[in-house]
């Protein structure tokens, strides 16, 4: 089981102090968070991709390449790579390069994005969102696996005998997650390719996401990649921790109430009841996170959102200490202990490479 944090990179005013970080401050803090995540024993750091204020992570591979040079173990991922508005050729090249720089500690999560204006900014039409996601990934999948690609599609110019460079590290493309909060077509796409499916269920009730995950698992088995419970599933989550729940609620409430993404709507209590958000003690976070397995089955990756809504960096680093010292060791032991032997662990380059080599030997022997 892999545990990590993801950031959306928002620049938000701290409602308790009135301080608004500069873009430079926010970018630097994201790097600090990634390094701290590795220090406290987390497995994954992931960043979103946004091209509009108040967000700063417009170039995830640039940030992750910088972080790669300052870390040694942690997996570096995106929590969204916009497969709809990025050129698949550039994605193929950028992430293969990042693979080499990070020694294989790289994967990525494909997403359509939830900001309508981003499509025309990159010459696309939001009404083509699903067709773009399907066609662009079909090309990307081939670019990483074929030395010479001929391609004709609807949304880009043709390719003739094109070779994407550099080639994936060890001939093994980065692991791909397909992220969705509402689209069954994306769950189907993930299942078709045997990739991972990530349900970032941080805003909506679990029942909606249970249906998406169940669809993905059933179709994963249908396409012959393994049994339904062997499909690779990731989940999002949000936490705010203090030693006792009263302090956590009191401290986090002004951030929740004023946050652009969910403030001025349901109360903090309503939101924590209906979504994965946990505001409380380490034990409360452990207890609630363990219920995710009851709802979704055994899964491979859990990412938490910590650095949002204007929370100062010092507070986020304190959250990481509590998460790494008191929460993750318990969750890891419990989750791994309950997972049947036939259900795979979270994907890593090393493990996937060993599997690929074993299969090659088996095929040669056959």
C-alpha cells in the first residue's frame, strides 16, 4: 500500500492572518513539502496541473524534475496531467526524460481538467473533452511502446515513422493512472489498457465513486488483465490533524469556511460526514481512512491533500509530521495485513520491471 500527498498549488490568502503568499513562496513551499514527505516516510508526492490563477503548477515536469534532484526514494507523480490540452508527443517526451532523471521514480495521472476556459487557451473545444482524452491517450500509449509510429487522428496532424525520444527508461513506460470524478468513459479507458484508476473523491459522497470504481474493476477483469480485485485503484482524501479533535476543528474551521473550493457551502461538520475530509486526531484519521477499504475494496494508493485553503507552510509541515509518525505506520500495517496475497501492491518501476523480465523469460521458455 502506498501513501502520499498531492497538491493543487493554490495561492490562497490565509484567513487568520491576511497573508497571501507570492507565487515564488508557493512554488518553494511545494518543493519543501515534497522533501518533507520523503523525510517522514511517505511513498508519493503528486502535483496537479493548472493554467489559471490562483494556481501555480503550470509545468509539473519542471517541478518534479527539480524535486527529483533533491530526493532519493519518493515516487514523483502528477495528480493531473491534462491529456486533453497537452500534445501526446510532448507528454511522451517530457515524462520519459523525467523517468531517466529520477531513476524511474515517476508515474502520472491523466485527467481532462475541470476548468472550462483551459480548452480554448490551448486551441481545443471542451465539447470534445472525452474524445480528446481517448484519442490522445491512444497515441501516447503507442509512442511509449513503439519505436516508429504512424498516426492519423482527428485532433492533431499525422505522424509518419515518428520516434519519441528519449525512449522510456529500461523500455518500461511510466505507470499511468486515469483520474476521474464523474466520467464512466474514463473508468472504461483505464480498464481497457490495464492501467490504474484514481477516484479523487474529495468533494462528493462516496456512493458516486463506488459505482465508478466497481465499473472499472468489472471492466478490468472483462479485458483479461486479472480479477476485479487485482485492478489498481487509488483514492484521494483530505485531513487536518492535531493531537485532539477539538483543537483540529477550532484551528481548521476558518480555513474551511473561507476556502474558494468549498467554503460558503456545507458546514464543516456536514462536509466531513459526507466526504473523506477528516478533521481531528490521528486516531480519527486512521479510523475513517480504514473505512475506505470497506467501501472500495483493497486498493493500492492513498493520497491526502494537506496544503490548501491558505494554510501556512509551518502548519502543513506539522501535519506531515503527525501523518508520518502516527497515522501512516498504523494504516500501512492494517491495510497490508488485510490485503490478500493475490492483490498487488502499489506500482513501482522496480517491481514492474521485474515482472516484465519474468514474463519475457516465461514467454521465451514457452
